[in-house]
C-alpha cells in the first residue's frame, strides 16, 4: 500500500467563532451544524498550525496518530467586509466515533477581528478543492531545463518534449496541466527572487511546491545533505515572498513517474499523480498513480527551521 505524506496549515475551530446569528458564541463546526448568514471572526491572536497527514488512497489520517482519521467534511464560502468571497475547507479529525478536532483550512485571505458572513456550504467539492490547494505548479514564464541542456519557457512545452531530470536522465512529458487562478490565499504564488538559491531568474511557484536543495554543509540540522522543502517554508518577505493580487497562470508537468526537474536552475518536483491530485485533471485516463520515490523521504517540515532565516541558511549551505 502506497502512502503519500502531505502537510497543511490550519486554524483550530476555536479560533473562528460566530459573532452573530444562529450559532453566536459557538466555534466553527461541521456542515450539519452550520447556519447560513451567520457571521464569523478569526481571533486576533489566531495562529495557523501545521498538521502532517498521510493519504493511502482511501483515507486521510494523522501521520503521528494513524488511528486518527481526518475527513474533508465540506467547503465553505464567506463574504468579507470588502465584498470579496473567501473560501475555506473544514477538516474533521476523529478517533473511532469521537470527534477530536475540527479545523479551518483557508483557501483565501482571512484577516483577524473582521466579520465574515457564511453564504455557502458544499459537501461535494471539498476533495477537488483540497487537491487543487496541494498541487505543485510553476508560473507562466518559468524556464525548464530540457534534455539537450537548453532552457525553455514552460508555456512553450508540449507533451513528448524531453526534459532533463535529476536522477533519471531525459524523460518525455506525458501531459501538461494549466489553470488560471486568483492570486489570493493558498493560491498566491511564492517568488524566490533571482540568485536566492543560485537560480537564474525569479522562480515563481505555488506555495506547496517542493524544491530540492543539496547542502554542502548541514546548516539547518536535517542530518543529511539533500533536503526537500516547500516554497512557503522559505518565505522571509525579503528574498522569498508572496505575490498577492490579480490572477496567475499555473502549469503542471506530468511524467510517467514523479521526477525532480530543473526550473530556473533549481531542482524542483514534477507533478505528483496520486488518488487526490488526479481529481484535478481530466485526461489522465489509465495513468497509474506514482509510486513513492527516494527523494520524497528528504522532505523537511516547517518547524525544523525558521522561515525568516531558511533561504539564507540554505544559500550558505549550498555554497559550502
């Protein structure tokens, strides 16, 4: 049985409380208990926490407590004070028949101490939205290293083109995914500015896109030279930052296996085909889910290093 590890940043339900309406004074709950038009506020001291999950293709469960299942209960839509719509997912953690935790996974931007009106609850889109939020993607304009060593913009690539991989030589692209999203919340890209990790140009990716860095010296204490790290864990608001506002075109490169390729000279993962991510794409057909590969075990969690220092440390580590 193949298990894929993923991590998400969530708020506890107690951090998102109804300030007016049917459930006034009550924290966020699962779909059956929600009431339309209720107002909610995010606590002024609310902080996201990262929970590690495993996906075996049939269920999600806590990586640190395999008997704790995590259900994607529903997606919700709320209107903000400025009239914009913000979306989120509600995750419910259970042990046996007992609910032990309810979490808000924000897909949009939620500010503390502001009223958000609940306008929609949808049970059937949660799985797809969860997969969309976790998909690694490159922004339009990203230069990919080809099999012949040339670098080409990702939007110019086609299925069948040979791309240079880190460990498996030249590999043909099987499929290219593309989507245009509002650059807000979890969909706002991370910009790794030119030279931060010895990259040729700015590298712009989705927050959960994972990059592989080879350390000549283990400055971050991972216990190994190779580390796989999500772009959002590198944010220092100076050399690595979020770019919010407007819309952004994202591309996903899909191969027969989950490879490490080179984007702006940085080793970065290709799209991982698993039971959840495949729900995002039409046309995968009989494409098999990717088996775990060695590089996936190199991933480090955000609590190992401080984000405001991560990029600086890793640059030093790669320089020796």
